[in-house]
């Protein structure tokens, strides 16, 4: 049997696309290469959002070549789009496929063969499935290289999205995350456009699906209709990843973000008013050119007000072609590191305090992995990590859990499902 290996760096969109490669290959009889195997095909799906992402991508290319000695080593993703010529010069690389041609990667590498459709039916090693509904971005924020490497915004058709989610549910998935590069731009690839809120309502009707999450949306795109679709949906989870980047309006303006911190606070406040159990995750950039200590403090203050369940922190680094790369008043690397450490400590403290509020409450928990011996980790519907004694439980199971304690990694809970069954038959 032919063997393959796919390595993924970066965002959830990349994770989705890598899973689609794997599903295509498996349908054609390929099996995943194990450690020590020689692979027929290796694919490295790269990222270029930061300088460290570039370095990790290059490291993985060399590592996969060394570990699997593939007959064909294909590099794709955002670094492949930005540095195609440089990657083609690497001795170990046989093909470089741009993001624009990513969905046709296998036909490009093997043009003599017919390949299955580029879509996912499962999401290996995950109990929740990321479903790409949109790609590309039209915003051109001053620090971001993504519009140059992903292209302009384009959306998947609603019928194709619904069909893909239905197949995932048939394969046992209970939770999906609607994802993309900028899903606030979703239009269903049709005229008149289908709004994201309309898509959420249609996904909410899929039988067998238990949870829907929305990934990575700007605060100005959290409008009345989307709030209504999320708050009143039967399966929509009371959590949302709303992008912040900075708590300072001056920094946001230099970033060319199209919202203010007041817009962010309005979006979160409105959702909390509708459901006090609502929680938020976000992205924050530390050390943007010109960021003063006072501007950084504004970010910390906003974090204290919102209490995010999780913060994805990115230290600023220059990206080619961007306006920010040409900006003066660069923040020294030592200051960026110091602010990074402070922000992460504050994020952990805030997340702990947020979880503390929910001790004594019961939640529906989707069990995921055994991260510590004897305990399964999962997430509540409002995306709080929680650890439950394993006993006779298994991953990808939905149970009722009472929150009984808290630690730096997550809540501690007791399985209430079995107790309720026992009470019924007592």
C-alpha cells in the first residue's frame, strides 16, 4: 500500500485543508506513514503569519524529508504562496503548490489520476470538526500578509457546506466549527448573498448535530441578525471567537482595523446580556510598531473587563509587502518579550477567574482526550475546559457534568449523567 504523511502549520483553515488531502488519499487506498516508514507522498501545509511561522514551516519541510524520505514532497500553504521560488530551490522539495491551486493539489501532482472531491468526512484526532466556509480576505490590515497569500474573499456554496456537515454527522461528529480566513465576509457565493446568520440557521436544522461554534469574526460583524441566530439557535454554542488584536484605539487605527475597542465591548456586552453564560476567545498582537506602554495597558485593562476563556497571543513581526513593515518606532524585541509574558500571565489569571464563576453549575460536556491519567478533558458548551474522572467514559461522548473545582488548566467536574440514570431506576 502507498503511504502518505501530511504536516500542518497555522490556522484552522489549514487544518481543514490538510484533512481534505488525507481523506482524498485514503479513498484511493493510501495509508498514513508511521515513524520509520518510507512515504510515497508527504505534504507540508505551511504558514507565514509571523517570522516564527516561516521558521517552523522550513523546519518541518526538512524534518519530514529526513524522517520519511518521500518520493514526492509537496509544499503548499501561505509560505508556498509567498516564497514559491525559494522553496522550489530546496533539494528535498519536488512540488510547490500555491494556495490558489490548493484544492487541486493532488491532480496537479498526479495529473494522470482521477481524485475524489476536495472535502472532509472526518477530522482525525478531533472530536469537533472544522468546516471551511470561506477563504481569503479583502481587508488589507497594515500588518497582515494573508490577503497577498490567500487572495480576495470567496465563499463556499451553502448546499456544499450543508452536505459536508451532514456527512460529518453521519460519521459520528457532534460538534462543528464554522471557520475561514474572514467568515464575516461570507456570502454563499451567490447573488443576492447569503448572510452568515442565514447559514447558521440552516446548519442549526441538521439532524444529529449537537453543537455549532463560530470561529474568528470581527466585532463589527457581530450584528443584530447574527446575535439572534446564535442566541436563539437550538445547537449554537454560547461562545464566540471575536478578534480584538489590541485594546487601544490608537493601535487599532495604525493596524487599519475597521472597528474600535468600543465596538468590541458592545458586541461582547450584548451577547452577555442575552446569555450570562456566554464566553469569548480572541487574538491579540503584542508589540505592534509604535505601541506604547500606555497602549499596552489599555489591552490589559480590556482583558480584565472581558475575562477571555482563552487568548491567542502573537508577538508582532514584520511581514513582507505590509505597511507595518515600513512603519517607524519599532518596539524592541526585549520589550515585546516582556509584554508577551505579562499578557500571557494576565490571560491565565483571567481565564481562571472566569472558570471560578461557574463552580457549582452543570453543563453539557463533549469529552475529547485523556490529557492526564484517569481523567478525560472536554469542553462545556460555553468552551470552558473541564476534566472529568474517566471511569467508564470515552471520547466523543456528550454528558452532563457538575463543576466542582478549578485548577490552572481547567475546571474539575463530576459526571451527572450516570447519577440521573441511577436515580430513575432506584
